[in-house]
C-alpha cells in the first residue's frame, strides 16, 4: 500500500443520563448534551499497522490524531496531511525524520511558536499551512513552488518568499497577509508567480482594501488571478 487516508479515529456518544462515575449535571441542564468521545481504533493498533506499512508514501490524517502513533515507523513519505493533531513536539520530530516529503499540509496549532530547523523538509515543493507565521521557517532554502496559507500569524514581512530555492508559481492566501504592502513591492517579490488566489470577504473590508486588490489584479500582468469570497 502506497497511500492511506484516515477519516475517523474516534466517535462521539451522547447520553441522556450521566455515565457511572461521571459528575452529575446540575439541575436545569439538558442531559441529552452529555457527550463522551471514545476511540474507534486503539492507538496501539494503528501504530502497529503503520509500522508494517514500510512502502507507504502518502499519509493523510483527516481527523484528530495523536501523532505518537507514528513512533517507530520506517516509511518514507512524499505527502503528509495533518489538519488536526496533538502534541506539536511530536509533529516537529516526525517532520524532521521525513526528508523525502515534498507536499505537506498542517492545520492550526495551539502553539504558534513551533520551531523548525533549517534542515527540516529539504525537498519541500508544496506547503499548505493554517498559520502564516510558519512560512518564514518552511520556505527559505527549499524548492517551494506552491504555497497555500490562512492568515493566522505573520508580521507583515514578506521577504522570506524570495528565499525559496525555486520560483514560487502558485500562491493561495488571505488578502490580509499581503495588504497593505505596496503593489510594486509585491510584484518584485512574486516576479515568477503564474497563479494567485486571494481569500477576501467583500462584506467586511474597507474601500482602501478594495482599491489595493484592484491594483494588484492589474490586467497587464500575465497571471491567472481569482478572488475567493470567504464571507
């Protein structure tokens, strides 16, 4: 097996009455909302299965996952997707052990101060992160060509994009990650861009922001552009 997508590792159960040995809900609370989550696949079983998949190349966690299940795995991935995960230090340790990865997707983390070593993910070509502030660590000196990002984090400095070891061709990003940088500066930073998608809510932004986007979408530039209404 070369690829696997994991959609569900737990299930949520609802009870009309509290479970034994669980706190009794105060009077007036709706007991039908009393829920517990239990695993559908024990971590140890999943860990053993993954350890046996030595030829695995694509691993997608499309549900919350305890990344300790990756301990002891010897596969060498080319694509890894983790939208929901626990233990940031386990994530970093795993990514450092997978230099073959070229395509990585990482969801939001409770800790924005994750540190990736400069040698982590040396072959990365496509990166998708919910936290924009991680990009300055993950783009420089790597052959990144495609970038997808939410707007969480970031300090307004976009110069790290120029440090990619390959020309960045595709950018999908919230417009606030670029605004209010001068359009000529953006044109110089993304001089090799061929595809740009901006996430933008037409209902909540100012006239200045609209003017910025209109200027950015210069019809004279040979580039595919689109605005995604995120409202």
